């Protein structure tokens, strides 16, 4: 058996983190792309929402339906888009990303559809646009909520007619591309306010995938933190054996506005600054004072109050946190925790099963 994965009492039994052997089996890179963990993630994730996402991903990968991926910044939209292509029959064909937010309007058209030599001043040679480059494969329209209305009209035309002309060109070019798009904006709001075309929305969003923010899948935080710790340790060849209980508690309670990207950066930074051989502690996480206290930092008397930090008013989430806080205060003795919670042991047992909470000490007692 491998060393404890997440140090300190409380969290180590909560998630099933893959052990060393399993980690070794996760391919870091497939075909030059870093999808290894994503591919593996649903197998170890405890989040029902994530399992549902991957169930849809697998289904849509087999089709050519357009897919719209929505989610806050850093939730993994681009990774999911790449994954869909990777497991689709187009895997061997190009995956071309277009950042719709980053290009000025006049360039966007030539970027998307290409231009003929001499089409405009500076067009010294023929340029093959993204839609043509992606032929046979997938085009990933990123930040789609930031497109101008004029560009939206052009994209709509390609989707409807499956053809376009290069700027300054007369020949109609037919392409076979699968379109995946992503946004962190609320497109319904954009539509209501006249900034996004409803007809384009229907074309792009035959299937919509919502990636839940990290704060709605807290059960996966220890798992992801552990994954990033291991990967970073291996990369920089440094021995950082794990996290202290307090550090893990802070991470689980943090509200993660930057989602998985923020978590990865936080863990990588911590691995870099912590002393060799030491566990990552609260101070290595580099949280701002505000975030630190909001996540229930330092003041041990506030132990239970982390349950009621204002980042969520979701009853199920609050209930789960109350149960976890009670269990951790009572050293995971269910009878005592039930008393603390004011419910019967039977009711608690039911909730524990419902939320999938486990702890190693229970195997001996139950
Ligand atoms: N399932 C995952 N496994 C491992 N790493 C992940 C996963 N999801 C996201 N990440 C990490 O988070 C980072 C952000 O992911 P990605 O770029 O796909 O997010 P995004 O939703 O497109 O963000 P943005 O809206 O800011 O463009 C990635 O670089 C990757 O390191
Ligand atoms: Mg992105």
C-alpha cells in the first residue's frame, strides 16, 4: 500500500484518491495532448455532476452534433472540448481552436475563412482559414459569448450552408467540420439583451454541457489537489508528501472563483515554496487574509462555522458540511455526531450513505 494520500484525520477517507499504482497507469499525455487525467477523472470523481458530464461527453463524442460547453472560468471547458474530439471518430483529424474574444472583427473573418492573395492591402499570400484547416476534424470556438453580431452572422452562415468563401475569393469551399463552442457568459442573458443571436444559439447548442464550478463539487477538491501535488512533485523532482489537515480543510472550504485553474496554481505554488519533505500547511497556500478567514482559517473555535460561510445557500451542501463538521469534531463516531446534529443515528447513517461519505475507521466498527 502507498503512503497516506491526504494527511490528517478527516479527509483521507472522504475521497478515493488513486494510489501510486493507479496514478502510474494514468497516461499523462495521449497523442501529445494532456487528456490523461480528464479521461480518468470520472472514474475517481465522487461528484454526481461530473459523472453526468462525462456520460454526456461519451455519448456526444460518437455524433457530429454541435456542442456548447458552459462554465465559469477555469472549470475545464477547453479540456472537455479536446476530450470530445479525442474520443470521437475525428481523433486523427485536426482540432483547431479559435479565440473569438481575442481577434479584431476585420481580422476574424480572414482568420476563420482565409483570404486570397491580394484580397486587401497586406494580403501578400493566400491564407487558409481556421474552418478550412479544421476540415475533417473539429473547430473549437472559444469565448463565443464575446463575438460581435456581424461575426455571429458569418458563423451562422457556415453552420447552415456548410460552406464559405475566402475573403476576396469567388470559389465556394465546402467543409466537413464538427463545431464545439464554449463560453463563460450566460448566453440566455446575452440573447435577452440583444447581444447574441437566438438562431445561432440553437445551431451551436444542439447539446449543452454545463461544467459545475469547483465549489459545487467540493468532494473532488482533495482528489484534484492530490493529483496536482503529485504531478508537480514528479515534474520538479521534489518530495512533498502531502497536505496538513488544516490546509486541506481550507482548500475544501475555499470558494474557488478561478476553479480548477486556481486550485492547480495554488497547489503548484505550495509545492514550490514548502520545505522539502514537509507537508503543505495553511501558510503555503498563499490565500489572501479574506479568503483564509472565509474558508474557516486559524480560529479553531469557528470550527463548525465554516458550514455557514456565505458562499453557498444550497441546503444539501450546507447539510453535508454540517455532517462533516460534526463527524470531524466527534472523531468520526457516528453516534456522537448524530447527537451533535440533533438527529437519530439511523437518520445520520442514511445521510452518510446518501452523500457517499466514508472514513477508514468505520470499517472496524460498522
Ligand atoms: N479535469 C481536469 N483535470 C486536470 N486538470 C484540469 C481539469 N479541468 C481543468 N484542469 C486545469 O484547469 C486549467 C483550466 O482549464 P481550461 O483551460 O480547460 O478551462 P476553461 O474553462 O476553458 O477556462 P477559461 O474560461 O478561463 O478559458 C487547465 O489548464 C488544467 O490545468
Ligand atoms: Mg478556455
